[in-house]
């Protein structure tokens, strides 16, 4: 088991052992009162104001704006499937610092 600040990973060498390893991990968490079954019933809810902010975001108008955007995406990258592929056009825009242009490809990616 690998434990991070806000995440835990249970790994198994064999697929057949994984359920057993998960059960063992949950049992240890229950013993130490780190985890309760009630927590499993809670659904993940989207934060609508943050989603709205992304949808309402204006296209970047400068290199600095693109740098801010790419840093946000880097932070959120683990929540966005294949974020590096989807955001490649943003990084391409940073290559042309003197002749900055926000392309249709970049806008589609956004």
C-alpha cells in the first residue's frame, strides 16, 4: 500500500489477489478508525461554480494567460483523462512567444 496526503493505492502482483488485499487494507483502516463504511455511501458531487468558471473562461490573450492556464491544467491533470494530449496546443502557443496567437485548435482544446 502506498499512502499519500489525500490518496491511498493498494497494489497487487496478481490480479486474483487484489480483492483480498483491498479487504485487508480496509480492515486495517477500520481498526484504526481512519475509514468508515458510511464514507463509501457518499456520492462525489461536482462543484458547479468551479465548472462554470471553466466554461465561462475567456480565451487567453497573452503568453502570461496561457502560462496561468497550463499551470492550472498541470495541477488538475490527474483529474483530466489524457490531459497532456488534449492540451498540447496550449504548450505549442507558448513556443511562439514573440508572435503569440491563440489558434482555433487551442480554442477547441480549451
